């Protein structure tokens, strides 16, 4: 592997860490997810077809690895209750820490599909096309999920909607 290829992979680490933290919600799980992603990207670099952005390709690896982990944990019936969300580190002022905790709580209340799109487009600043490629969905689905995620996140942050929804069972 060339030095500039290695540098390009290493330059993606901060973005990968942010996305992993948003997906996993736990710093240790996020670090493991980043490490697994880097290991897979490094070992499969020759398979990258250079059709898109390297960062988007690596987000795709991370997303697929995260989803595979969720599927495996569902088979083992190890579901984490919503009450056991990880604490967010305290920021410089108490009000900032509360706002970050509220945002994290509201993000966790979003369906995973909406949260993933919101993180990739708004935090990682991927294009709709790259996001669609990462998640392996049509671009219209990305736009629809993003719109619903923004609307619901706004409602949750303003207190117009409860973070824990009750669903009617027939």
C-alpha cells in the first residue's frame, strides 16, 4: 500500500469515531467499531474500486459491521433497555452538558434508520448520493428518512413529543 493511501485511511479516523459514537452510543463499543472498520478497510483496500469517496466506502464498512453486530445480538436476545443509556461526558458548563445529554437522548429515540442518515448527512457531511451508497438504499429513501429524522428530532428537542413512544398492539 502506498504512503498516500495509508494517509487517506488515517485521515478518516476522526469522522469514523464520530459516526461510531453516534451509532453505538458507548465510547468503548465505538472504539471497537472503529478498530474493526480500520482493520477491514486495511485488509480489503485492494477491493476498493475507487468509484466513490474513500470515506464513504469506510462508512459503508462500519455500517455493515454495526448492523451485523446488531443482528447477532438480537439472536442472542441481549437487548439493552432504554433506561440504561450511557452517560455523556460533562462539558465545560453544566448547561452545555445537559443540552448534549438531551440531544443524545433524543437521537437515541429516533429509529436506527433515521439516526444513521441524520448522522451521515448532518454530522459527517456526506452527500445524499454517498449516504445512499453507504446504506445501500435509493437516494429518495435517504431524503425521506432525513426529512422525518429532522422533523422528529425537532419535536423531541422542543418537548412536543415524548422520547418513549407507546405503540398500540392489535
